C-alpha cells in the first residue's frame, strides 16, 4: 500500500520483493492512481483500491484482498499525508482538521487496515510501516508530521502486542525509519531540499540515503530472517544521527559567523 510512482518508498520495496519471488498485491487510493501506475507495476500485476479516508473502502478492504490472496504473509503500509498547501506554519498554529487528517491517513489507517486483514494473516505474517528516523527533533519544515509519526511508532508497539493477545503468536509489526530521501512526496514539503542537502553533509559517508536502502530493510523485516524483531522502529539513516557535530559542518557554521 502506497505506490505513488517509481520514486516512492513503496515501489522500491516492491522491487526488492519481486526480485525475491514475492507475489504482490498493490493497493492504490483510487482507480485513477491505479491506472496511472499500471505501466509501472505491469499489465498483469494484481491491484485493488482502498481510500483509507472512506469508511466503505476500509470495510471492504479485507474482502478485496481475500478475493486475490486468501492468505497474507506480509503487509507493507507506506502511506502518509500532510496538508502543506498553505506552507508550514508554527506548530502551535496547526489546524485541527489538518492534524486529524494526517493522523487518520498516516497512522490510524494502519490499525484499521490491519484489523481488516487479521483473519487472512498467516501465523508468521509480518507487517511493516514506514516512519521517520527520529521524532525527537522539532524540524520546522516537517511541522506536525513529527508528532504524527511519533504516534505511528507507538502504534506499532501496541498493535504488535494486540495481535499477539489474540493468539496470533508469530505475527510481527515493525516500522522502518528512513533518514531524508529524495521522493516525490518529500518534494512537497516546504524547505525539504535544504534539509536534504544538509543530510548529505551530516551523513558520515557524505552521500545521501538511497531509497533502496530502507527498502532492503523493509524486505528483511518481512522475511523469516527477522523473526526475532518485533514492535520496533528500525532506523536507516546511514549514521546521520551520530554525526550532527561533524567537524566540517561545525567549521562551516563557525566560519560564517553562525549565519
């Protein structure tokens, strides 16, 4: 769930899964988006629609999946939305409707869709959602999506335990938390390019994170090789989180008088 175009994280994950022989069902928001991506996923690819803002679509989701696959071994939830149409406002000016919409699409949809799939999940099924590398830093340009992703991280833990409590003993729920990526969705975040360029400098290897890198981790979490990993957010940031005081960055800021 979440393929928007060839630059999306969901598509990168799908490619890794296809290379490893997975049978994939693509879930698009609507028929228009499905047809837009038909050339990308292939004419014979299995695909359905589910708009997580529509109750009828949520209620029909499980049956639509079951029509294609009676058993589900893995589920990738890679959707998020924030309304930046008016630019990024100070956090305290966040509109209720925008915040609640972001929570509904980016976070609670994981709970609702998983609930619809629970009878189809195999005993060792793995669920993976896409978070961010840290929700502890108040990045102005990311706005209220930081707290929303923090809610998603917490939801992963609660959902993992909840599924176990229903005696689905081996069903796991995890998140991948990538650092800054060059995707079409990130391009819509005001000021994102500056943060992306900073990340290139802050990453120890001095090169940005490739979308394939978190995709590979997602594939690992979907596989039996990660059977001991549950209720976690796996950070994939190429070491950026340990390098904010990189000597080169500090020297650059100091030489510019802190400007």
